[in-house]
């Protein structure tokens, strides 16, 4: 009960703080979409929460046009997961410019998410450029693996067991994957590593907490705006 009350209070404070800003002041977040495998059930709650908080965003993928989410792919056809997600991407990753944004987030995805060209190389460049600038960075589920692969989390902390949904065995996950990284994985569904000496604040989350992830990114953006 106490944890629930804290979460509710935090959400109310975020709504009040961000809602008081004018549209011209609203921070804008860049979402980078892997070429295939993004999960609508994880992405859309994040976007909806951002809209509630008054945070603007652009979703970029390798190619513009309708995006095929994992729930509506052939890989998902034998599962019980509901589909029907639609989104028309209007921004190509190659055309995104960091100066337009206050944060960069790698979109969440399934275990078999995959990034190929066009967009893969430029997406990694954008993440690394954001880190060099000290810009806030986020990743949820598959997005955490992208940050791990880029070295963004080396020597830092991340959420506990940030697995893509397709890996269900904790033992397999820890022994086969996480042990390969010089990262301290701390308890919690969402974790913010604020960094030191100009490092980017990095928000990580596993698949269970899309709205909590959005709140954490919003909190970082609000703190960055404070004098």
C-alpha cells in the first residue's frame, strides 16, 4: 500500500510539473525503433504516458511508413498475444538530429528484435553521440540490450534482469548473458543511473514497467530543466 501511494504521488507531481510548462517549453524525446520486433504492448503505454505528462516525442525507424509490430508478425501468430497495433513512422533515423531533442530512447522489443540497414548504424551513432553530450538516454527490455552492446552502461548500474520477454529463465539469462557485462544490475523494475562528471543519466527498465519507465525519463528531463 505504501509503495502504491508513493507511485501515485509521484505521478501526480509529474503531471503538475510538466503540465505547467508551455508547449514551446515541452521537452522532446527521440524514440529509435529497431527494424523489426518492437512490441506494441510495451511501446504504446510509454507514448501514452508521455502524452499525459505533456512530453513531446518523435518515433524514428530505418524506413518511414507502416511499422510491423511483433504482435502482428508471423513469429507471433502461434502465441496468445493480442495484436492490432498500427503506427505510421514519419521520421527516418538517418534524418534525425540530436539538437532537436532533450533525450534519446531505444524502443522496447521482443527477444528476437533485430536492427538492420537502413538505420542500424546511424542509430548506434546517435546513441553514442548522445552519451558524449551527456544527454539523457533510456532503454526498456530490448532497448537495454542495445545500450549494453554500445557500451553505454559499462561500469554503471541498470535495472535487475532487463530481459526481452522471450527469455523466461533467470538462470539462462544471468549465466548466458548478463555475466558478460561489466554492469551492476540492481533490484527493481526501473532504475535511473544519474552518472557522474557529465555522464548521461541512463534510465533502464524491464518489460513489466512501461509507465514507470516513462515517469523515470520524465523525472530526469524535469531535473535537467531545474536551475
